[in-house]
């Protein structure tokens, strides 16, 4: 009998047993990441399909969408500022931010995350252009046939925010979450204020980005990443993202953005801009939450 407290002896030449609990915990973490990514991707895909169908194929959807865009009004200076902000979103900006994300991931030796971030941004933006210009069209109900769904500007900014969160270190993630939510909401709302896009175009773009973010997370899981066993603080990313979206909402009010005064314009403006802010906050907050748990 072994003395009390002494670990059991192994036979000479016997190979040490593998650490099964640790391996099992790692497999469980990867499985949880795969499950959450797949669920988010399917929900986002369903949201995109429903939004596209209602906004492009139904008369009521087109009417409400169009009225919501024209219900937003503001001072000429504010509208001009919105145009200037939107014009800053360019191919050069995308390339610079993507390069920064990849360098950051490589500096942390997170090779798979650098590839996943590139797939996220490239996939989201290429599919948005393909959907908008080649695959989707608006049924002619006399309300305009030029399709703008999904919004390319919104796709650029949201995809970059999600990619940055994926590769950010822990100490940088909270400010990236805040800035990402602010930028996504600002561009999404700005496209409606400038009347470049209808609200449905923005919602659809956010959904496209979440679908590709889910693909990026599946790539990370296939490369061995998973949920770490130690818990992260719950809900922090969601609250920070919501704060970012609300901050933009306050700025919009102070900038003089108001309902046009037509019947029902107040409900349309509040509803449309609130949905845009909520969609951006949910997307950014979700990625921040997932990234906090990655090992």
C-alpha cells in the first residue's frame, strides 16, 4: 500500500498518461466556439434573407423603407458633413486597417486569427458587392428600382470593426469595442441621413458581416482556438458597444437631425435609426464577447 499522500507509482518504462481532463476541456472549448459561431451565422443569415425579401419584394416593405429614409432631415451643414465622413471610406482605408489587423495578429503569433480576419473583411465586402450589383434586384412597384442592399459603406466599417476585435489583445479590446460601435453606427446612420441608402440596406450589411465573422471564427476553431476555461467578465462587450451606439445617437440629435415633419415621420426616424444602432451594437458587442473568451 502506498504511503498516505504519495502519488501512485508507475511501472518502470511505462509511458506517462496524457492529461485527459485538459485535452477534454480544450475540445469542449473548441466545440463551444463552433456552436456559438454557427448559431450566430445562421441567425444573421436568416435576418438577411427576411430583410432582403421584405425590403425588395414587397410593396409595404419598399414603401416604409423609402419613407423612413426621406423622413430624416437636418441642416445642410450636417448633411454635407455626413457626405464628407462617408467619402473617407475608401479602398485605401480598408487596406490600411486590414494590414494593421494582420500585423497585430502576427505580432501576437496568432497566425490563424490573421487569416480569419482577412477572410472576414474580404468575404463580407466581396459578397456585398456581388449581392448588390449582380444577384439582388428590386421589384418595380413604382418606388424606384435601383438596388442598394446591402450597403457597401456599412459593410466596410462593420467588417473592419469585427476584424479588429478578433485580433486585439485584451488590454485594447474595450476601446476597440467602443470605437468600433461608434464608427459602425455613425456610418450606418450617415448613409441614411445623406440619403445614400435606405435603412434596410444598413441592416442587411450588418447581417452579411456577422455571417462572415462566424466563418472567421470557424476558421479559428479549425486551427485550434477555442473558449478558454477561465471565465471572462460577462456582458462587458455588449454594454460597451451599446454605449458607443448611444453616443452616436446623442451626437445625431445635437447635430440637428430631426423628423421631416410629415405624418408619421417621428416614428419612422426613431424606429429606423434605433434599429441601425441596435444592429451595430449587437454585432460589435457579440464579437467583443467572443474575442474575450478566445484562448
